């Protein structure tokens, strides 16, 4: 049986994404960074940054909604 190639990777946490971004920055900062890998690293970092920005935005919305519920509850 052939392995599935388009498997979705397991979800990562915000902290794991930030750590991977830092690893990529470190790799890109090395003098011997392979030019052929640079685009791959930059694309991966871009995807991770977008995912982190999305997580931050969603978390901010959820926090605001929770605070609004608390305010509404204390007014009743």
C-alpha cells in the first residue's frame, strides 16, 4: 500500500511555530546557508508568520468576547 503524500501535518502550537521561525532565522543567518534552501526557508517562515498572526487575531477576538460577556454579566 502506497503512503499518502498529501497528509496534513499535525497542528502545531503558537510556541512551536515561533520556535521554528527562530530556527529558520538562525539557518538563514549562517554564512554557509545553501542558496537553494533559502527560498524554501523563507516560504516556510512566511506561512508560519501568517499562521501566528491569525492565531493572535483570533485569540484577541475571543478575549474581547469573553470580557464583553463578563461586563454583561456584572450589569445584570
